[in-house]
């Protein structure tokens, strides 16, 4: 019994349009910075700003619901949330 690997081929419709979507984002995500007219902004600055805003929202909700009284050092907790959310957003955006 012999198996011929050369004759085994996959069709283009296997993924249902997935490779085209990945190829659209591959060019944009491969660049180290994003261009706004003449201003180049690094991706890490955008991801860091989103992580900061997400952490700020969590701390604001915690303060509104009085859950922040259970946190020993709120600024240190906020910094940890910024690092956590920035890392999670970075993993999702740049796998």
C-alpha cells in the first residue's frame, strides 16, 4: 500500500474566505507604525493607550460601586491593570 502525497491537494474554498481576510490585515499589521498624514504613530502607543483606557474604566467602575476599598494600594493596582490590559490587547491584535 503506497500513499502518494503529491496528488493530494486542497481546494481554495476550504477556509471560506479566511485567507483573504488575513491577507488584508497582514500588510497593515506588519508595519511597525501607523501613518496619519505625516505623523507616524507606533502600534505600541495605540495598544498602550487602549490598555490605559480599559484600566481606567475598570477602576472608575470599582470606585463607583465601592469595590476599590478592598484594594490595598489603588495606584499600584491601576498600574497592574494597565499592564494586563495592554498585554491582552497586544496579544489579540498581534498574535
